[in-house]
């Protein structure tokens, strides 16, 4: 491993590794790409990514196995989702096998950056953005695809301890037909105001409600969410306004494999409060690549605090 980092206390920050992979889309096709050392990007001030937010990204992780093999978690699912996001904002699709091969080669070059301390990993951020200069609203003709790496620790300051979540009563993040199911910059920009306000009152993250009726649970800002109601695990259904998480999908598959009852359906705030008051809302947790699986210790719904397992 690299010797100049405090591996036990790296947190979730960006520490650029030695290399990154870059590919360009011009004349209707992606080039073969290259590994480069320069962490800077030079593009026009009027590029589509700046003017109209035409960009998509993914989040993945690499781990070191005890025998020093490099492990990836379902990377083909991330690349499939990247192309789904691309399609939503009119970015040309990119070959998933090409992306995974490029990532594997990049990891071989920068393997010394993969941490092995508990609760650490190498975070992987593939992203695509429009680069050609224009000021009229239109789809771009030129794009860059970049994969960057960074060693990270736990996403939340609490680590794997329970987090406090604030159910957002005022702002709306996404509606069906919008960008909620795509991993785009604009999707996340819409969430920042509420997250900032939640942190000012000492909550770790925001839990979003649906943007129409404002009563159905959707997702936390950085993760999908699950609740144990009675003997059933319930999670909001994918109806076009929340991100189809890879960890979410995996957790559902594992639970079903264990014989646990799982329901993907609408879950209202009122249902959660009623279940809590009856004593049958036993657990809550979030899932995501960055957050991994994070227990929720408290949900604040208006003036009511739902506390789980003390």
C-alpha cells in the first residue's frame, strides 16, 4: 500500500491515485482510451456539462481479498445502470465490457492504493460528460468518459453505527418521469438544499417523500431504504423516481434466498408511524455502494422521533 496515508483514518474524501482512464467520444464513436497521470480536465467554458448538466456517473468499490486478489462487486450491473442513465439524458451508450476491461487494467496499475484496513475500500467513480462548446439547448456531440479512483473509509461519520435520518417535509427531489431513476449530476443537485438543512439540525441524511402526494417514502439521499414491519422486510418499489441500487437489488436477492418475506411496494409515512406505535416496526436500514448497509437509529417525521433499538 501507499505509505504516505493514514490508512486507519482516511474517511470518505477524494485522494486521487496515480492514474485514471480517459476515453473520448467524437465522430459518433468512442476511442480506445488511455491511462493518464494528469488529474486535470481542460474543456470549454461553454461545454454542455457546465451549461445544461449533461453528465452521468456511477459509484463502485474494489476490495483486496485475503489472498491479495482484487475483488469488484457486480460491476456489470453498474455499467448497465450507467447506460440507462446515459439514455435518459441523451448521452451515447458505452460498451460495458469495454468499461469493465478498462477498469480492471486501471486497478492493476493502481493496486497499491487499495486499502486493507477494516471498513475501507477503493472507491471507483466512472463518469461521462458533454465537452463540446455551445450555448443553445441541444444534445452534445462530444463526450469524455473517465474513471477515477480514491481510497476511502466509512461514508458516514458514524461508520456502521446507527444514523439519524430526517424525513423531508418541504423540498422535492424527483417525480416519476423526471431524473430520479438516473444517476445524473442534476438529480443530486436537487437534493443538496435539504441535506444542508438537515445537517444543521444534526441529522446525517434526508429521507425523501414522493413529489406528488408527499406521503410515500422514496429513498435517502445516498441510499435506498428498508423497513422491518412485523415479519416482513419492506422497501419502496421502483416506480421511476428512485435509483435502482445495486446493493438494494443484492440485499433483496439475499433476503429471499434466506426465506425472508420481502415486499417492494409503496410505504407511506402514516404506515410507518402506525407500525411504530404498534411496536411492529422493528428495524430500518439503508443500502448503497458508498454507505454499504447502514442501520438507521432514528427517523424524525415532523415532530415525532422514531427510535430503533435505543
